[in-house]
């Protein structure tokens, strides 16, 4: 990269870092740009100076990866860096460049494709441009910062017990995990694949075989009715870079049997996890939820989470306009 361009990219990154910190201190430093598929998409400001740029990343997720269940098989992701003089206008120009770029990519015309942009939830400046270009907010990354002050023993739920799951619980955990995926499919995120059940089983088996499992079951009258799975910081490195705060844990799965919802079981399981995380010095816990899941957003925000990032998506990628 010629030094003039390198300096311009560095200046943009500095401005983005300042803007993000002012908007939301939980946002990380923007960091290095990924390599992407080709030359950066460039937005020039009125004064002819660089106002922003974007990198398009192309990913093919193979059928043998559980990741293919979480979205389209071919993913095109725009990584934007907008300096901040007129973010709304720059976002519009960048998204138009990106649309034009993808219209020349054969693989982006298939049915099992998505075009997505991960945008800071508190950065409201670009939202109209994202909507105008046919993107919808599908998934949210929400965060809970460890509260300061004294902690108390976590409150349970009436008639319910919590226990760590072990290898003998494979069928139960698998059943609850698959029910969650089927429920979440209503909101346009996960896609049921021929390998989904097998790959989830393998993941469940692997995690239940660990000496310390981060999988808990909520039971009523001895019957498992709820599941919570988390990743401690040593397993959550893949998402830790989404926030400035460390160490970060990840809350992976939360599901309560339909008949048992609204009776405090979900909250009791989450409080149980939070007590453990808070005591072990975990500074922030992240999770994904579907933006339009009518049960999850109110629940998580009641449990101390708030939105950090939103993933805006067009599916198939050709729906980007
Ligand atoms: C989301 C879910 C786990 C909540 O579990 P739950 O056991 O029903 O929740 P609780 O009864 O413990 O509720 C805890 C608190 O959140 C509130 N709450 C829960 N769901 C709510 C909703 N949909 N709307 C408003 N408030 C809600 C409760 O009123 C309660 O508040 P309170 O402490 O003032 O009494 C459960 O609805 C579920 O399994 N949904 C389907 C799967 C899913 O969406 N999982 C999350 C994926 S990210």
C-alpha cells in the first residue's frame, strides 16, 4: 500500500476510534482492516479528501461446519470505516459502491447468500442509509458489564433446581438446543441444514465431556425444562474483540420449555451464571439475539444487557439495492 494511502487509512481509523468512543465506550478500537476481496471501496469527501472506506469480505461456509446453520452459505460482509463529517451521506455512497461491486460477483447471485454489515447499535447516523439499501437488522450483539458494588447470592425460582449437565445429558441438551434453533429460524437468522442435528450433537458431546462444563439445566420436579450454555473467556476469544472491555465471556444458548416460560426459570439460570462470572472477574458478557424475537430482547434487557452491535443483512445478497 503506498504511504499516502496508508496514512489516509490511519487517519480514518483514528477518527473512527474517536467517534466510536464518544458514542459507546464499550466499542473496541476499530483496529486493522481485513484484507477483503480486492481494492477498498473508497468514499471521497467534498474537499477531495478520503471520507471513508470499506472492505468487502467473501466467505464460503462449508456444509461440514456448524457455522453454516447460523446463516447463509456464502456471506459477503462489508467492513466500513467512516470518518464522521457526514456519516449518513458517506454511508449511502459506500453502500452504493458495495452494491455495484457485488453485482459483478457471480457467487453473490445465488439463493443461499447474504450481504451484511455489522454496525454499532448506538451509531444512529447510518441507519437510514442501511434501510434505504434494503438491509434489515437481523441480529444484535448485546453486552452486560459486571456491576460494581456488593454482590448477593443468586435468587432461584420456586420449585426449580439448577445443575451442571454432564455426558449422560446429551439427548436432553441436544433436544433443547435443536428446539432453540427451530424457534430462532422464525426470525430469519439460522438455516436448518441436513447436517445441523449431527453437528450440534457433536458440539454438545464435546462440551459435556469437559471436566468443567459451562452447560446448566433447570429442572422442575426432576424434569429438565431449561438450558443455559456459556463460554468462559478462554473459549470466547472469537468474539472478545467486539468490545473494549476484557475479559469477556459469551452466553451461547438460553432456552426455556414453552409451558414453563414466564415463571422465573430463565432469570434464575442467568443469575446463577452471572454470580459465577462476576465472582471470577469476568468484566463483560456478550450474547447474540434476534432483533425481532419478541421474547428475547425484553428478557435480556431485564437481565442487565443492552445492545452493542447490530448485524444488518440482505438475504439473498442480491436483495441489496
Ligand atoms: C427468553 C426466555 C429464555 C425467557 O425465559 P423465562 O423463564 O420465560 O423468563 P423469566 O420468567 O425468568 O422472566 C425474567 C424477567 O423477564 C421478564 N420477561 C421475560 N420474558 C419477557 C417478555 N417476553 N416480555 C417482557 N418481559 C419478559 C419477566 O417478566 C421477568 O421480569 P421480573 O423479574 O420483573 O419478573 C424464554 O422466553 C425462552 O426460552 N424463549 C424462547 C427461546 C429464546 O428466545 N431464547 C433466547 C434466545 S437469544
